[in-house]
C-alpha cells in the first residue's frame, strides 16, 4: 500500500454491521490490543516498529478532516518524525514529560471495514479510550481510530493509524505521548 497511495486517507461512508463477512476479527483485535499495550508500557520504539517503512500516524484537528494537508493536525508523523518524537520523550530533561505520563489504552468495538485478502490489506476501525495521568492530573481521550494494516507473516504492520478524537477541535495542553 504505502503512504503515496491516494486512497490511503479514504474512509468508508458506511460500515457493514459486524464488518466484512467471513473475516475473523480476533487477530485484528489482538494486534490493536498489543499496540495499545506497547504505548502503555512506554515501549515507543517497539510501537514505531509496528509501522511500515512509509507508515503514518495522524490525529486530525478538525472533525471530518479529509486529509492532513488542507488543515493543521494535532499529530501527523511519518517514521522520521516518530523517531524524533520518541527521542525527545526519552530525553532526561523533557519538561513536558517530567515526570513521565502513565497511560491506559482501552480498545473496543473492533470492525474490519475493508479487506483485500489477496493483497493482505485491511482497514480496521475501533473505539479507543486513553486515560493519561501526570502531575496529579488525569485526562481522558475518546476516539474512533482507523488502522490501515498490511499482513506481515502471522501479524500486521501499520500503513496508517488515524485517530479521530471526539473533541479534536478543543484546546489541549501539550500532548507529548502518542494516543
């Protein structure tokens, strides 16, 4: 697939109840739970390794935002920018993460929206809740997320992770860790 694909950011207009018929949802759900656990455990390098070489992480700043080029985004990272962000998170004096955030990701309502079994490409949506605790403050992020996945042996790699926060157009304090 790859980031150059014009359809990378396209989403289905409607979902099939239960997702694509005949596709077992469990391996996709387990993969998303694994991804969430890596983020909770602050294993950011392992999280980044889940992405394809041209993989993207995108959090739109507007409801209904069609692509990351026409408007600003909360996050729009390719692997180089992910690596830079992770290096900053690992720096001992990064003020926005001293002390580091503790997070808990919950993934639910997983639906395989599109499947091209021959090419090993899938669009999977899920609900996500992330609780972040730092400096005696807790905040919660709720979202519908979309993963464009590519089969990689017995697992998957992420070509695009797109996170639609329900309050994406709100004012936020610094968001340093991936959602």
